[in-house]
C-alpha cells in the first residue's frame, strides 16, 4: 500500500503577506509601477513648476516701484514655496480627480499590495518629482534679482518636509472630498488667498496682527519660513514652530488619506 | 380639391428679426448661465476686493501711486474676465460635450448672437467694477475724478475683451488648447501686463511687447475716465484697443463662417 507520500502537495513558496520585509518589497514594486506611469507627465510637472514658481517670483517684482535688496531677498527665498504650493495643492488634487473619473483607484486598490504602500509610494513619488522644478525656480529667481544666498544643510529637510506636506495635504483633501469640482474650487480659492494674503514673498510685519495669526496656523507661511531658514542667515526666527505646523499638516494629510483608503466599500 | 394652407413665414433678415434674435439670445444666455453667472459675479467681487485690499500687504506703507494703479486696474480685469476667460472655456466645454453644433444650428443671426454675448459679459462685469472702486475709495482714501470718458472706455474694454475671447473660443479647434490659453492669459493679465502697475516697472522688452497688446491700453483708457492727468496718449490707446476688437471680430467671423 502506498503511503500518503504520493499525495503530498508540492510545497509552493508562499511568502507571508505581512511584516516589514513584505511591506518594503511591495513599496519598491509599487514605486516602479508609479514611476512607469509618471514618465508621461513628469517633465510637464517640472515645466509647470518653473513657470509657476519663477513666473510668480518675477511677477511680484513688477508690483514694486523700486526693488530694494530686502524686497529682492524676500521674493527670491519665497520662490521655492511658490513652486511647491501649486504642485501639492492644485496638480495633485487634479490628478486624483482624473483618476476618480477614470476609475483607476479601483484598479490600483485591487492590487495585492497593502494600501498603505500605495499611498506611501504616491507621496514619495510626488515629493521626489517636485524637487527639480523647485530648485530650478529658485535658480531663475536668484539670477533675476542678483541675490547671493547662504545655503545651509537645513535646506534639505526643510524642502523635503514642505514637499511632503504639500503632497500629503493635496492628496488627502482630494481623496476625502467626493466631488472633484469642489476640490478644484477649493484649490483655486486657496491659491488666490495664498498668493495675496500669505507672507511668502514679503515680511509678515506688513500684515495686520489677526491676519498673521491666521497665517501662522495655515501651512503656507511656515513653508516659506522653513525654506528661507535654509537659504539665509538671521532672517528667520521661531523656526521650531514652523516645523511643528508643517508636521501637523502632514499628519492631517495622512489621516485624511488613511481614513478614505482604509474604508471598505 | 385640397386647400393649401400657407404657414406664416417671417423673413429671416431685417432689423426686427435681428432685434428678436438678440432678445431671445440674451435670455437664452442668462437662463443657461444663471448658476454660473451668480457664482462668477460673487467670485469676481471677492477677487476684485481681494486684490484691492491684498496689494497693500506687499508694502510696509503702500505708496499712493501704487494704490491708485491697482484701484484703477482691477476694474479692467473685472470687465474682461467673463468675455476673455470664461467665454472661451464655455465654448470649449460645448465642443467637448458636442452641444456646439446644436447651438451653431440655432436660427439666429451671428451678429445678434455676438452682441447678445457681449451684453451678457458686460452685465456680468459691471457690479464687480463698481464694488472694487468703492472698496478702493474706502481703503485708500482715493477720490476718483470720474468723467464721461469712462462710458466709452468701459464699453470698448469689455467689447474687445469679449471679442478676443469669442475668437479664441470659436477659432481654436482643440478645447484643451483653448483652456490652456485662457489660463496663461489670466496669469499674464494679472502679472505681466501693465494693468495693475505702471509700464515703467516692467523690463523694457516686456513693456514693448505689451505696447502691441490691448491689455495695458485698456487700463489706460479706463484710467483716463477715472483720474485726472495720470495717463497720456489716450487716443493711441483707444485706437489699439479698437484694432484688437476688430481683429477679434474678423477672426470670429472667419471661424463661424466656415462650413464643416
């Protein structure tokens, strides 16, 4: 009589679908997938960022009858924030809106990787993609205004956190708000408010106290401050608070994302 | 024997028919856009007020001349916003939604249709103009020297803006291209044309480019109707704005006259 040996199933190499190893492996797969998709529009993103960032930096200069060195310094060091804000708060929600319309999310969510990996991959990808345009916009602005910057290593975590925050909040907002039209309206209103009423390219002393209080809670002024601290010396005070504000907004973006992504439908 | 009954056929020409078309189309636009126009009028008022107030934040103490230029420039933006920016986008949307051919097939005269659209754009812009001016007066203590010249200036500015937008919407075949162009136009109008600030604050080459474009000249003629002795060369500016209006009409006529 034969024993059970012949009936033994061939052992398949089944890897556990959990644990840090699996998560990191999935992340690298997902990043490759997202990068492949991004090839179509990545160059366009850089171009739009240069146009928006550098374009607005030049534009602000036209409003001043005489550009003093102080004004030029503020405008130049505000440029990286100007380049990051449209990417995070307009382009990311725009992409999400398009994916919602196309139903792409359902496809991506059906892939055998944790959803937290999918979100992380998106955040990392956009954060990386936002950097070249930001740097180039700064180069254009410093060239236009003839500014010498004192670049310190602080700029690396500063810009990184700003980019991550902008992408996270933009993504979370676009996911959490059902109607893409509403998201679009909020994004456009935000840009308008930010460009006029946030002290990014001018000192906060120009603002009335109540408006400055509002700007210290919103992320835009903090973005400008954190980046400015890496480009100048002695201009920025209260840097710790700005970092905290940015971290809080990043967390808020992640919570919004987690809430939507974690729901079952 | 059957009796032929004659339908009463009104001729599709002549002034009464034109006026009839015009009236119907104004009502058509107002009804079709009622939601949009209300929303847009509110946004226009907020944006106008926002710009008038926000510009002061760029300065520690805003120079009087800068305040005056912004206060007299924002009305120009209010006037052209619907015709130049929203108009082409609406036509682009119609092309995307395939309702464009239907609207083209309506038995209305093209000139009546254009005039009706101009009327709607003008109506949508005027409230924001008035409110921007009132806010500027209150915030910066500017007293405008309003002269009768404001009337032709407002009418011509809105007309040229609307006609350029009309040409853009109808002549550019690709809706995405239309959309992109209008977005670039918004950007240019706010920051790269001497509407909100004097032309001497621009680099020389950009000021030269702007001299050939209508936008800075729109600001000159509107400013001439609101202030005393601030602007010169008003006749030239009228001529350039009018020429651009004529170009807009010509391109629109060419685009709408094509078959197919």
